């Protein structure tokens, strides 16, 4: 008994020490959180003083069974797992053939690997994006906040179910491995033990087989995604599976004649998604009933456009605000009523527009910022007070959230240096990390002669602080960036996982 007590004290002490060092930071989903902010608030290992010393800290080629435009996802990261082999920081990457890797981020080793489906799923129909395999970024349950009671009766619900459902609700205690959620090309949802890759329960049907899905989000016992491109004959739709229900109830909201973005969740659980027809949808949690919507003015952008930027949600003066990118190239600022915009910007670009998603962060003075990745040249009518040189191919454009006549507005602040095909940036410590994916066409196919470049920018001025130069040898997958524990991760279309950052003590 004494030995067990001593071990428990050592375990908790180690966890507290790791917290003091800023080590156990999680990145549980695409863009880091359910609001899709891209903001890591507490990664103290990366500073403006040491970012100039970034090094290549991880490079690993991962073989996928099924090739395509996006063979690998960026990782989701659990900062500290108490595994059967001790304390581990694991990065989980899914491949387009339905395989999942857990990478020991400190040691650059495969911790475990699982092939979740056997054989290739035949893809058919839809857009050019259906021509090969693809994978949706997996997700982790959000980290437990000590001293905070689970919302919405989660503890009671977790006690009434078992296996995957209890895991999804966060029913485990301190040190219990949190699950990783992944959807495979056959449309099934897998819920797996992060420590060893074992399934909590048999996989359950979620979306149609062969569908192209967006990154998963886990919230209050439900898992969310979207399908687009008509791949596999699947409808373009928002999807939810309620693992808190004994039947694992699946709900969907079809989007006719349009592609749909990934989802962003409000603080009340409202599900927001953008369509290529210009509509911002607000849906109820789990059931996905339409609460309200706003449709931006028509433009010459096709309804079937491959790129539909994911909106971002943030809290401003005790209420949720949403920023979405319309088909006309503008940013629209709305509150949770999603009926009439509070503010709209000038079009950001006259040729290609916002790509992928929108990021947001708050500085030490309480100023809220919104960052948008723009493909193509900047609209000259967009008056930006600060420029970091010509940007004919692409850039990051930053806005401040200010107030006029008691209403929030987006005030242009700066534009970055030229960044070819930028992905949505991630932010920590007053720095924005922007990834140039390489030269991509409007069909989202990369030129093989190009390569990805990672930049660190001062998030308040756009000034370049660091660049990887020519170290990366292939174009990036258009799947996003991950930031956790002193490292910035992304994947390239030759099925390689990369991470740049500061070397950590091992």
C-alpha cells in the first residue's frame, strides 16, 4: 500500500513538474480547438528570442496504402500520456489508406501503428478531389481541466455507458489514456486507446464509404465532421454521431448543390459551417437542426469550389463572434444569431481569395486579432496600414477587432511578406507560424518542382522572424499545421511528417 501511495505521489509530482515546464500541451484537433482558432495559449517553449534557432527536430516518411492528393494528415498531439512505457508525448497521424501512427515526438520513433481497414476503398464520382485517397485529421477528447465540473451532465452520462462512449465523454480518471478518434475510408468511426492502439469497441458506421471528410471534432460525447466533393456518391453534408446515446445515433444536415467547410463550435455547442454557395449555417448540437443562416452576396465563384474556408469562433465581451469568408472574398463578422453581419471587410483579394480557414488570437493587452490566409494578390482597395513587401502570390492578412458605435468591427492591421499558397496560420507567444504549401493550382494540385516553407511572423506586425528556406523538399499537403510543446508540425505530399522547433531535454 505504501509503495502504491509513493508511486501515485511520484506520478502526480511528475505531472506537476511537467506542467511547470510548459510541457504537456495538447493539440486535440485540426486548428487546435473546437473553435478552430489555431491559437496555442501556453506553449512557453517557443519565444521570439529562440525562434531564430529553430531546427529540424523530426522527419519521418510514413508509407500509406492508398495514394492521393492528401496522403497524410497533420498530427493531433497528446502532450503527456502515462503509458505502459512511461511518460510519452505522442503525435497521431492518419494516412489515406486508413492507417494510423502514434509517433513518439521526443524520440522520433513509431510508438505503435494500426491498419484500421483491410484493402482499398474504391473512390468514385464527385470532383477532382476524389481521384485518390485522403484522410480526415483525427481528434482527441479535449484535455481535462482540473477543478472544473464536466458540463452538461457528462459525468453522469459517462457512468451510464461503457467503452467508446464512456471514453468519448471523458469518464476516465487521472492518468487514464484518452482515446483517439479516426474515420476510415469505409466510413466507420474508430475509437482507440492512445497508449497501445487497441479499440475500445468495434468501429461504428458514421459517414458513407468513400466520402471525403473534414477534420474530426469531439465535444460533449459527440463527434463531428463534414463531407464534400460528392466523393463516393456521398451527399455534401454536416455529420454528427452521438456516442452518449446507446445506439450511437447519427445525424446529418445535407447541403444541396454546394461543398461545405469543416465545422467550428460555439461555446454553447452551436455547430457553424460555411458552404460554397455562400451560406454560413448555425446548427444545433448533435441533432444538427438549422437554427439560422446568413448568405453572402453572389459572386462568380462556382458553387462546387473545392476550397470552402472554415469559420472561426471566439468570445468577445462575453458573447460568441464568428468570422467567415464569403464567396465574394470578404470577411464577415457575425454574432451567434447569424442573421445579419455586424461588419464586413473589403474583398481581400481580386483573384483567388481566402483559403482553408481563419485563425484568431488575443494579445497580452486584450486585443483580439483575426488572421486570414490569402491566395493571390491583395485587393488594392483594402487599405492596410502596414506592409512587409510585395505579395503577388499570397500572404497572411491581419485584422484587429475594434469597436465603432458600440459594435465590433474588423480593422485592417498588416499584410505579410509574399507567401505562396499559405495555409491557415497557428499562433503562440505573439508569433504566427505560416506555411507556404508550395505552388498550387486552382484544382488544388501541386507543382512537383515546388516545396513547402515554414515562416514565423511577429503576430502584431507581420515581420518575418524565421524561415525554413529550402530545407523541405516537397509541397505540403493542404491539411493544416500543428503546434505543441516547442514544435511546429506539417506533412508533405510525399507522405513525410516534418517538425521544426527547439530541441527538448530527453
